[in-house]
């Protein structure tokens, strides 16, 4: 559980759902009985945050509460409990740096220090509104540590050099490819395969004839030709 407060009220502009958000929330509401539509609160908050430039203002939370027939305090409790919901403005590119043990052992502290130097203080927006960063708990990509979630995507196996290039690319308006930044396939070990590399294992040349396999089913033509016992 986190202890967080709203950004200064002067930045809490009025909020109203646009058509896209309204349709998406309605889609989630239909998943539940009308008297249980409050069950859609988490996706509704996520959709609202997307519309509101990546964060939830007090007017945005009140709009969700009214939409789902909930008291404001119930929506507030949920938004302040889950750190996936931001209660203050974030940059266009919001970096969530994982600091849990696997990432920490693989160099997350260096990534945090670099973000501090390159982007600025944690939790503040810099670069003309382009960047912000925070430290978060485990994001579930431990095998590819250290990693950072940037907006909706994971960037994994990072180093100071690859992180600097990511920031420079985003600053230049490019959209770097998410995923691993070392030579591996998804979460496989680094480098080329070291086992099961013989192509004859897969090209069919080692396959046994079907008849040589114990209890193998007979081909359809043989089964059709067999006499039927009385």
C-alpha cells in the first residue's frame, strides 16, 4: 500500500468522458449485473487515466464515481491503493523503473541514478512535458532484469548505454522497439541455442515408420479393408 496525495488543486481541470472512453467503460459495465456495475471500477479508472494524459485528477475520480454509482471515497481508496494509477501529472513518456530484488541485483540502482541525472528528480515532469520517472515494485519480468516499463510496454535487459539511447530516441520523437535489449529471444538464455541444434531432429528424417511404433493406430484405408467380425 502506498501513501500518496493529489497534485496541487490548481491543475485539476474539469473532466468529462469523451466518446471513446464512454464506449469502453460501457463495454466493461455490460460484463456485470446493473446492480454490480461498480465491479468495473478498475478498468474504468484505467480508461479515465488514459484520457487524462496519464494521471487521475480529483474531477476525473469524481466522474468515475458518478458513472458507476459509487461514493467518491470508495473510488479514491482504490486509486490511492494501486500504484498503477497516477495521482499527479506524468510525462508523455513515463518510466517505471523496477527496483525489486532481481532487478536491483542486475543493476537497477544504476538505472535509477541515471534517470535522476538524465530526466530529473523522481516524480517530476521534465523535458517540456516529455519525461517523468518513478520507482515501482516487481513488474513480473524478473528473468530479463533490469527492466523498465515505459508507458504500456516493457524494455528489458537494460544497461546505462541502452537506457540513454532509449531516452534520446524518445526525445527525438522516435518509438523504440519494446522487449529485450540483449541478444536473446524473448526470455531464452542469451546467445545462440546450445542444445537440440541438430536439424535432423526436426526435418522428419529420424521419424520412425508408423507401423514400427507400438500400438500405433492403423491407417484409415487398412481399417476400412479389415473384415467385420460377427
